[in-house]
C-alpha cells in the first residue's frame, strides 16, 4: 500500500509537472514568435522595406493565440502593435478599432485579477483607460461621434463594475456631449450619471444634472429656448412650462421624473445650499401650499403621485417620522429605483435630525 501511495504521488507530481511544463512551453513559444516578429521589424527597417500590412497580420494571429490561452495582457500588447502598424498605414479607423480591442483585453486582465482576489496595482486598468481615450480621440477626429460616445459609455460602465464609479462620471458627461443627434440618448446618459452622483451623496451635483436633463427636453420642445438656456437659474415653474410644451410620452415622463427627483434632492440639502436653486425653492413652496382643489399642474405627475409628494414634503418639513415611513411604502409603485433610494436617505436624514434633537 505504501508503495502504491508513493507511485500515485509520483504519478500525480509528474502529471502536474508535465502540465506546468506544457503551459510554460506554450508561453515560451508565443514569446518566441513575438521576438521573431520583432526581429523582422528590425531587419525590415534596416532594409527600408517595411510591410506594415504583413506585420499587422502576424501580430493579429499572435494576439488570437494569446486570447485562446487566456493571456489577455499579452493579447492587448500585440493589438497595440497592430494599432501602430495601422497608424503607419494612415488608417485611423482600423487603428481606433485595434486600440479599442486592446483596451478590452486590458479590462479583461484587470477583471480576472479582481475575480481571483489577486493583488493589483491596477496597471492594466490604467492601460485600458488610455487605450479607450486614444480610440475615442481618433473617432472624434474622423467624425464618428456615435462610436466615440459608445466607447465613453462602455468605459464608464467598466469602471463602475470595477468599483470606480466616480472615475466613470466624466466619461458619461463626455458621452452626453457627443450624443447631440439623439436627445433620448443624452437623457439616458445623464440619468446614469445622476444615479452615480446620488450613490456618492453628491446632491447638488445631482440636481445640476437633473436640470441639464430638463434643458434637453426644453430645447427639443420649445423653439423659443436656445441651446445655452439654463433652467436651473429660472425663478418660475419650469416643470409646468416644460410639461406644457413637450410632446406626450417619454418626454412628459422625463419632466415628471426630473420634478420628483429634484424635490427629493432639495429636501436633502442644507439650508444654505438650498439658496443656490431658486427654481427648486419655488417648487418646494408649491408643494407646501398646494391644495387638492387646484389640479392645473398635476397632469404630468398624475393625481396620486402629486398627493403623495405633497404629503412627503409636508411630513419632512414637520419632522413627522411615522408618516414619512408610511409614505415610503405608498410611493414604491410610483417612483424609480434611484428615487426610492432618495426616499430612504430622507428617512435616515430625518432620523438623524430627530436623534440629534433628542
């Protein structure tokens, strides 16, 4: 039995050593291939007969080999070499495509590290960001703004998944600036940015983003509103005006969602910060003084949501925790997920105020 165990142990050790040697051999072979291609580059530069197209093909084939083995970082480096070849061939579209693919492989490499709980200096993430930025710059230069915007969105989502939501915010705003041909796309992107700002408890920034969404609706709906208009500085009821000029459907729903989110965010602001938003101060006063007999402005909100919002504003103003908790459940069906998060933050904020007072 002892001999049998020793034989089994020896066999397992040999198998493990063989597998390890086999894997290392593949990597060595790939690195040898990489050095061979590099040597060709060196010789061809010396002879002044550079075939960038051939080199590009060879680097692509090597990148595919690394991809099959799951060695994403090496695949990314090969694709960067392909991008340099495309640059030499004056082909910015292909160069941007290769930079994008390289960035994707760098992101895969960083994701693998996090999934396996490996130590990381996030060098692959930094390289990925640089690749995406270079690619978007190229797409902008050649006028492919939609491609650039989609890459900014992709990068922002990747950063968010890797725990860098704050770092992804600038790319969301860059994407929104490039989506000028689609107001709905701009609105969706800005809503994504606002959700992150709410998660980070950046309430004033979130309000500013909501006003940007309202501006998009106004510019699209009202011919008298210019693109540089800023509804945030208005002192009149900009929501009622927006609802009166915008078409029914998704834009009307957007105005209603902006109004709900803004009033919830306003309640979370300190007294001094509230002074920066005169339009919201007027909205807050409207909810406090509104009577159920006045139905002129509730068309875009709906009667039920109008009543519930008035109740939540009044409860918060009166420090009525019990009523606020009851309303939290009632508002569940007429609010979005980010708005429910804001209501929960209102409950926590009021609890802190009451506890501090006690």
